[in-house]
């Protein structure tokens, strides 16, 4: 994704293309599996809260990986060749569409989880399917406009890319903030549930670990590369600032940035039981079955009343599992 002029090709300590190519291929596989699992049972999966955003996120990661595979067949010198102008620009556009949409969908997903955990009783009114689909449409439109900057000038528009990276940095920081708020809301809800029903907080540890895992992934993979690319572009457009920039930072941070495209489906396999079961059934060519266990009325009336009271608090964490 990084654009390097001809005079700075030799400044990179090594070529990260083989590493990026392997990760892009693996990302295409895991994101395709996620989409196949969703498409196999669309009536069931697309009715779940957040599934539209997760589907759009998987499509964005898939598009970015496909564009990354195409770019890996052009080295830095061939990308500067005028004969390869349109193919290289087209691949960059594909990568940036998926790259921008991926971060924007992650931001939308974090906002959805925050609203669900903060307002469990009114979340279904705030996050209607029509609203989510309209938001997803405008985010995709914004991603296409961002990626179209590749064709605005003959040379790559460094100033435009600096603005794009700034927007994505803000999105990443917002995702991190929302993740922290979600963890705090979930722990608070679980404490309230535990006071009325101690058995209700059994899954608190697993949920907290899941969100902490995503927090670490964003902080380690996405943010360093965005900052490095922004400093790199400022080094080009503002030479009078005498910025000391080591190009090795981009070479080392680029493979970590591509981890986002293949880690997300793996995290879903850990957080979403339906996706995990669907993945197992897809790989083993078996149909998922659900045991028909008859429901019996609760023998303890007081516990049934407590369950009814705390259902709203539990709903926020249960819905978060579906995201």
C-alpha cells in the first residue's frame, strides 16, 4: 500500500512482498470462508444484530486482499513504469477501497457494540436494520471516494493520502476508545447481574478477553503503520521540515498491518459460536444439528422472577456475543 518514489527504493532494508503475498492469500481464504458460512444460511445469519456490518467487513477485507495480491506482482521499479500506470493505479484503488472500508466498518461495529451494551433496552430502536444498511452504504461510498484519489493526478496525490491516513487514524483511535467503553459497560452489567443472580456472570472473563484481544490487535497492527505512512508522506511533501525518517519502519510495519485482514475472521471464530460451528460443519461436510431438549417450567418461582428482572442486563452481553 505504500507508495515509494524511484529515488527512495534502495532505502528499504528488505522487500516485504513475499510476506504480504502469503498473508493476502490466507486472508482471501479465511474471509471467503466467513462469507460462505453467512451465505449458506442467510435467513438465519442476516437476522442477527451486527451481521450486516460483519459481512461488509469481510467483503472489505476480501477486496483489500485481492488488490494486495495483484500489487505483489509489481515491484517498486515496475510500479513507476508508465507502461504499468493503469494496472498499478487500478490495484491501488482496489486496495484502498477495501482498506478504507475495513477501518470504517470496524468503527461502525464498535459503535454498535457500545450502543448495545450501554442501552440494552432501546438498542433495537436505535440500531434498526434500515439505519444500519444506510450507514453501511454511505461508508462504502466514502471508501470509494477515498480510493478514487489515485486517479486525480498522474503522480500519487501525497497531500490527499495524508488526509486519508489522518481520517483512518482517527477511526482507529475511536475504535480503541469504544472498545474500552464496551469493556467497562460489560463489566458493570455483569456486576449488576451477579448481585441478583451470581451464576449470570460466568462468561464475564471470556467476553472481556475477547475485547482485550481486539484492542491489542488494533493497537499493534493498524496504528503503527498509519503513523509511519503519514510521517513518510510528510517527509516527501515538506522537505523544509528536515524530518528524520527511517524507511525501515514501513518495511517492518506493513506486514503487521496486513494481519488485520486475516485476524478478524479468526477472532470471529473465537467470539461467535454459530460461525465456529458453521466453519467446522463446512470443513467436515456435516450439517449442524441442534438437540431438541424439551423445556420444563422452573421449579423455583423466586429464581424465575429474578431471571425476568435481569433479562435486560443480560441482553446486552448476549447480543455482544453475536457481534
